[in-house]
C-alpha cells in the first residue's frame, strides 16, 4: 500500500470519527431531553390517576343517589 493511500484512509477515518462524535453528541442531547419529558409525563400520569380515582368516587356517589331516588317507596308518597 502506497503512503498516499494510507494517508487517504486515515483522513477518511478521521472524518468519520468527527461525524460520529457529532452524532453521539446529538444522541446525548436527545437522551437528556427524553429523560426530562419522561419525568414530566410521570407527573402528568400521577395527576390523571388521582383525577380518575376522584371521578370513580363521584360516579359511585351519583349511582348511590340515583338508586335511592329511583326506589318506589322513596318517591315522596305517604305509605
């Protein structure tokens, strides 16, 4: 192999390494952004879970009230 061929290969490898370093930097940035998004999404999920639990309780209370309201003996007439 001629010395100029070796130099060409080394230049290509160095250029490839620089490009890969840029890609790695971009990936590190993406990972950090994804971690922050995941943290925020976890907080949102917790709030939504709590809201759903409150809605379940509210629905159960409404169903209980509707059941009581719909009873024939409790329709407001004297027995």
